[in-house]
């Protein structure tokens, strides 16, 4: 049996975008690329590809240009709002995804996607046993026939309702062939097509039952009673035009062969890279699990006899270690968080021989001593390996290679810690995925010991080959120093920072939680008093009814799940009524309570009262660190409530203080250096306030005459420039007209004439090379900068201006961390780095070392690198992270 799926690409991706867009909380990558439409589209495709018996598939898109319908009726689809930039930038990725799946897609001049689908349905009606059309557009219902079914989105993006030759009339009230007649009578608001005045659904269906077609209804207008008779005569041309425009073109001039639509296997490596690039971790995991189901693994596995692997042979392992100078270590844990997980076993590759020891054999003094000696260590993940073994009393001295980190430096676009995915970027491998060994998270089971041993040693045995390949790539990219002098040494230091931990005042945090809870209840009471009844404030659906139906605060944007109650909508409604403002306050406290209070409490180690966050070194494309479990880098600093949360972080003992060392305006200093802007460099090197100085020059006043408002405006421009902010964006930031913003920008570039040419160079060089670079040769790849999609191209152009600056700032902070830690170790200080948050380093410092450490850290950070512009570090001290 042959089954063809015809998919309306435009309809599905629109639905995928707007299914979540109404909340105002769009999915995006760590690099701020919006992905909610792509994610929804992938979800939909996953469902479609599981439809039983599918043998062929085709996806149609609109070309985005005017068609023959616009030529006939200029108002066709008039009044539609332009596509949001957040959506349009996702479309190329959706098409790329289909190409990776090897699914035929098409768009054609002068035709809509519906016409292409209609043509395909007619052309292959006799070729296929069944044709299934999937869309959200009811126009396609006119194609329903004996072997043609249409599935329309009912709710969300994966809930579909079937229309077929048997049930069509029961669902619609008329025959499929009468759909265009029906539209001619009632019109189609979505396409801005008018119908006959006063004719609704019931009247149209009644007329169609009696007269069958629109033409017959018009011909018998005299037989129809009442005002409708005259209306039909007066508006017949309108109705006939609407019918014509609603009728699909079934003979579009497209050249598609049946074989082109055959369902093929996807390119798994490209698909994996695609999911990694867009940070679709859930799809990556599903992909791994499906792979395991398809290929399977042997259950009765013994250690591979073709390789020299030893299982739990401690004497052989010790003997090999005594003669070794260089080894590969792979640590296997029973969870992802190595601060909380238990060790399953370790694999050692020594002179091409593999030694696996499970946890029973690791607590051996001689083994610990040998592993803590001057061995050169290669690993898959250096930080995980270092921390895991440090907890067991093993102190690895020379971490010399890290597969995950090295692959990240070569190309940070593919963000993953999955070793198989990384290996496949550089060489073919039969190594199984993690979930093929252990199963899904929900069914996680440690398998037979020999299976684990083979898996661990196979991973380890590939490390040396990978090192040779990746080292060549690093050299080609001039990134050897970036990896070996910055990233790799930092991995061990970050491991120490994580082990040090950051102490939290748990009792006070609970008190703060009670305060936030009480504030939420207070907001709730005020809201209920104003509304007149209680409801679930946290429910967008219930809130939408309250705001737009009961309080009647406008019409509201309604979706399948209810009205939009995003922050933007509530801000606007706050001008009309106090309830929306109270809801915003309620949401603020709810987020603080759930994310920061409950989130932090769950992560506090009950043994030492600290949180041991994991600093992700290979997650962002710019090189910045991020942190998880908990995410301490995301704690707000500008709000009073955010400062309250920061005040929960305290020194490790009463005798200690927290020292905060924060680079001042480092990105602007990098801009001054990169652009070689004389005026900006002179300002920084003379210790003059850049924002005040910028204001003085723009407003043409003396420095002493600069007001707070002038400085605020100049500050917004200074920081807006390095993020590629447009005049439109600047006008919104400064609450001025776009014309005023344009003049402001023009004046700014006159004050700092070298800046604009530098930013233009960044864009042009990225277009030519396909990537940006930092001062230290960190690359960020931007293939989308040459995209035909204007929104995506502009996004990449803005990012190309900022990436070199933000990436260089990240590199400088990493160099500074290495140097500060080296100073602490060489001076045998008891002070410890406990966190790094963007441009800030936080140190837990004993009182007796306070003055020395303050001066030492400031000097070390300010002289960590020489960029031709003076670096300045603000150092503050306090008994909490709020520095009070």
C-alpha cells in the first residue's frame, strides 16, 4: 500500500509559532536565537512520520510573493499584520530541517502552498492508495474525496481532526465539493474575502441543500424569500469572485516526480548537529533512544577479546600505572551532576591497553597515589573527571586534554557533552549512545558490568585518536593557545571553584521565602477585592477572562488557549486599570519564590551548607561561562528583591568576608581597543567617566554641566552600540522618536569616528569568512549572515558586531581567573574563588588576608592582559554577596 502525505508547511509553522508566542515567553537559544516555531514544527513532523503506512511525503510553502489572486482582487489577504521578525528568522531553519530529513519541499511563483498541494493531490490521485493532507487551512477541505483525507489542526499543533469522504457532511453540513460555494456565500475573513451580506453558516448550508451550487442559488434568487433575494442579486459578483479566489488551482505548473517524494532516511549526523545547534536537548535524547531501539545491543556481552581490556584486575592496573607517563581516564557516574552522583567505575587507557575498575576497587591507597602523581592525563571531560576523583581523594596534577572542550573551541555552534555526537564530527565510530547503554532517564538502569566496562574503555580508547585530529584543527584555526593556555587550565580551576562551593544562609532564605509568599497572597487579595471574586491568578486562561470579559479592558488577542496575558500586554493594560499592575507584581514574587528560593533550597548541600553550582564551559557560543544547579548567574541585581536573594550568599565562616572584583565597562574598553578609537581610549586611560564624557561631547557642554539624564542617555547609546542596537531599538530604550534616535546615533559616531567603520568591518568580514573572532582567536560561526531571510540576516549582523567584544571579555576574565588562582596557590593563601558571574569574580577571604587579597586581586585582574586600554576593576567587600 502506498500512502502520500501532503503537508502545508506555511500553516504548520505559523501554528507552531503562535501556539507559544501569545505567552510572550518565546523559546530561544543561549545565543538569543528564537526557536519556538522550529521546535513546534519538529514536534509536528515527529508525529507525522509515525503515521502508519507512510511511504511518500511532500511539503509545500508559500513563496511569499503576490499570486494571481492578488492580481484579481487587490484586497486579497489585506489587513494581515507583517510577520514578526522573531518568526521570520526561524523559517530558514525549518526548511533546513526538512532538507536534513530528505523530505521534498517546494514553493513556486504565482502559487500558494494550497495550490501546490491541490495539484499534487489531483496528479497522484490514481497513483496512491491513500493521500493524507495536513494543514490548518480549511480551504484544503475542498480536496476531500474517496482516497483523499484532510487532517486539520484542532488544538495546539499535534491535535488533528480528520475529514474524509464518509464524515465530511456530518462535520460541515454540506459536501466537500460545495466548500467554495459555501465560502462564496459567507466569505472568508482570514483571506479578507467578503460574502453575501447577512448570510451566516446556517443560511448558507440551507441554501446549498436546496440549490447545490452558488451559481444555482443566484439563478434562483427570485424564489428566495425576504431581503436576501435582493441582496443576492446585488452582491452576486462579490460572491462569485470569492468562490473563484477560494478555488484551488489544481494544475499548477510544477515538475515533481513521484520518486522525489519517497520517504527516505534522514542524515543522522546532520540532524544531530542541527538539534545541538538549536539546543533541542529533548530531541537529541529521543534520537539516541530511537537509535538504540533500532540497532539494539547485545545483552550477553563479554570484554572485547580483540582489544586488550582488563576487568577489575587491580594488580595488572597498578603495574601498568607504575610504568606509565601518559594515560587516558574516563570516569563513569550514575548521574549527570558529578557533585551529587556516585561513581560506577573508572576506565584507564595505558599504552593502548584498557583497565576498568568498578567502585569496589577504587578505594585503594596505592591506586590513589599513582593517579595523583605526575601523570599526563587525557580525558573526555576534564572538569567532571577532576572533581569526581577529587571527592575520592585523587588529585589529578596534569590535565593535558579534554575532548568536549577542544571540540567546543574548534566550533562552539555544536553544543553538546555527548561523546558519540562529538566523535562523529571528526571521525566515524560505532560507539553506542549513552541511552543505548543505560536507557532513558525514567528507566535508567546500570547494565551488566561487562557492558559498562566495554562502553567506558571504548570511549577512552578513542581519546588519543581524537586528540591528534582536533589538535590539527586547532592549529589550522590558530586556536592552540586558546585551548591549551586558557580553556584547559581553566577547567581545573572551575572544578576547584565548584568544590569550594558558595555558602547560603538557609534560615534567612526560608524567611525570605515566607516574605515572598506573603507578598503574593497580599497581591492576590488586592486583585480579588478589585475583581469581586477569587480565581487562579497564575492561570493565563482564567486571567484573560477576568481582564477582557469581566473587566472589559479591551478586546485582547485571543488564541486557542485563551487571551494573551504576556508582560507586554499587562504593561499596556496597567494604564487603564490597577489589576494588571498587581498581576505583574504577583508574577514577580512568584518567580522569585519558585526560581530562587525553592530552587536554591533544593541545591543546598546539607553537609556544608553550600551550593556547588556547575560552571558550564562549553555551552555558550560567545565563550561566556554559564552555571546550572543552581544558576547563580541569572540572579537579578537591579531590583531590590534580587539584591535580597544575593544577600543570602555569605562567606564560609564568621571570620571571612566576600570580596567582589568586577571589571568596569570591560566591553566598552574592548570596543575602544578593537576600533582603535582615540577619543574613547584617551577617556579610559585618563580615568574619566566614559558616559559623562560621551554626554558632554554629544550635548556640547562641559563635563561639569552633564546632568544625570544626559549621562543616562549617553550610557544607553554606549551599551546599545556594542549590541548592534538599531535606531528603532534606541528610540524605545530612550523613549524618543526614531528620528531623534537617528540624530543621536549620528552625533555619537561623529564623537567616536573610528567606531562605525569598525562595526561595519565586523559585519563585512563575517560575511566573507562566515565567523567572527576575538582577540584570542575564539570563533563564532554565523552562516545565517548571508541568508536571504532579512530578519535572520539582520540578527546575525547585530551578533557579528557584539560577538568579538563579548567573546574577548569572556576570554580576558578566564585569563584573569587563571592568574588569580595561581597567585593564591603560589602565595599559599586560604582565600578561595567561589563564583564567577560575567565580569565579576567572588572570593571567600579570611579577615587576616583581606587587605592583601583586595590589592592582589585588583592588580592581577587589571594587568592580566594588555589591550592598549587601561582595565579597571572595582573591588568591594561585604558579609554577603550584596556586599553589606
